[in-house]
């Protein structure tokens, strides 16, 4: 990290530890790189075939065209056609195995961790897209995958998904595919368990109840693990199941350190739900998020109510992590022109999981998660520890300048 970049960075708020966290990660990186290979991550229980598209604004010829750059432009096109019809051309970027488990697994496995992916990967035969992983990945399939068409823009993405197969996943089906004793062994040998996407898997609350009642009591080392939940877009879920999810997550936290991970919009959704009249929690200082400044300390206030081991928020510009006693902010290496956005959040999950299980402190773990995301949105590639280290060495320059590049 250059001295000039360090001197030019101004902390965003009182919780901003970006500079110190990046420096300490660089000092500890050799140990982190060695520790990663000794860890095992269990991921479940989803799976999708994701088709990633750009949308065409204007086409001049078979070879020459201009893409839609913003979600607002797409919305305007649809709105202007209301009452009639329209055609929007899409250009395929790639087909890829998607979902929280497959995408996070791509991150953790390329970093070097032994990775167990348990989800909707194809049944009775696993779809070949889910087999395009390093040799340190084990697959356990429950059912056939969902399908997603993702339209990517510079400022976000629109994902349209068929959840039919995902909606059919039950605890009984999981136990039918993986016998209980074998399932306990898989969890026993894992250093972390990541579950997602909560809002998109309707039976997830029930899965966690069974984990707490049937699986966790049979573990010899539950306190040594991390249980991370990716909440996902909760707008289609009612307040009651969201409240219930948080209550069950508190139960999980009694067995092992639990982490609730959300993006900025999902954090705002939680704020809205918990400040509503039907909230199951004491409101204290919980209020709706209305500005960027509200994110500075929201999770700190939220965890005074929930009392979880970790609450995490990530955004293209920043990430925060809150423990039961502390709250940290780390600025992200933002780019205004991302090449890929679908699976970026899952790469953040993979990075922060590896930081936490390899002994980095919470703020340092944010640096790993942010770096994984920043590389992915620029390249669409899950990287090795060597490539990750190279980005972290330049981390501050990506904050101070809107750099769209990262050479693999």
C-alpha cells in the first residue's frame, strides 16, 4: 500500500477503520493464505441455472449495439409500453450455476477451502454446470435447480426467477437425500455453515428449527463454528416470517456464533419491519433508514435489540460488521461500471466467511469480503489467494480512484 494512498484517505465516519484494517490484513495475509486450506465450509440449500444478460438500447448492425446502462432506463421502457406491448432484446453474457450455495462455493473453493455444496443441483443427475468447480468441492444434490434470467446494469440487476423446484425443498427431502447421521458428520467437520438465500427459500425457518433440535445437539464443536445467513430480497415476504427468522437466528446463536448478512436494501427492509407496529422486538432506537448516514450506525443499534454474534451489511460503496460489543465500517473499492453483478454478494459472503474462520478480526474479514466482491464485479471470476492478495495490496487506490480494471 503506497504512503500517498494512505495519506489521501479520509475516514467516512467515526466507525471507519478502513486504513487500519487493510494494513493489518496485509500483515497477516501469509498466515491467512495457509489457514484457508485447512478449513471446510458447508453451504445450502439452493441452486439455480443463472443466465446473465445485457439489454439492448439500440442496435446499429449485427455486430454493433449499445446496452442499457441503468435500471431506470429499463423501467422507463416498460412503463412507456404500458397498455400496449414492447420487445426488449437481451444479449447473453454467460450461463452459470447460481444461488447462494453454488456462488459462495465458487468463492471459497477458489480461495482454497474444502467446500460442501448441498442444494438444488440436479436430480437424479447433477447438472454439469454445477460440476465446473475445483477438486476441493463435494456436491450433495436434493432436487433440480430453479432458473433465473438476470438483466445486469451499471447500477444493479433485475432477476426473474422460476422458484418451483426451490419451493419444493423440505427438511424431510433433505434427510431423504442425505441420511441424518451422514448430515451430522458433514456439519461436524465444517468450520462454517452458510445458508441462503433466506427470503427465496420458503421453508428455511423450518430447516433452522430442525438444525437446532436435531443436528446441533449432536455436535462436539458447535461453538467453534460460524453460521451465516444471507437474507436476500425480503420485499415479497410478510413481516411475521421475517420476525420469526430473526427469533430463530437468536436460537442458532446459542449453539454457535450466528451472522446475519444483508445488502443495503435488505438492511433498510429489516429497519422497516422492526420499526413497524407488529414487530416482535423492542423498538428501542430502530427506525426506518432514510439516508446514507443512517447506515453509519444502524447495525450497532439493531444489535442492541437482536444480540447476535455478527450483523453485516454490504453495499457497492461500503460494508459494516457489528459484534455484540463493537461496530466497524470498511469502505469498498467501488466502480461505476461493473461488468458482472449477479453473484457479487455471494462472493462477499465467501470472503467474509473465510476471514472469520481463519482468525481474522471482524474488520479484517470485511476487507477480504470487499476485495472478493470488487474483483468479481470487474472480472466475473472467482480468484485465488494470490490474486486476492494483489488486489488488497492496491486496495486503497481502488477507493481513491474509480478503477474499472483488474488484470487476472
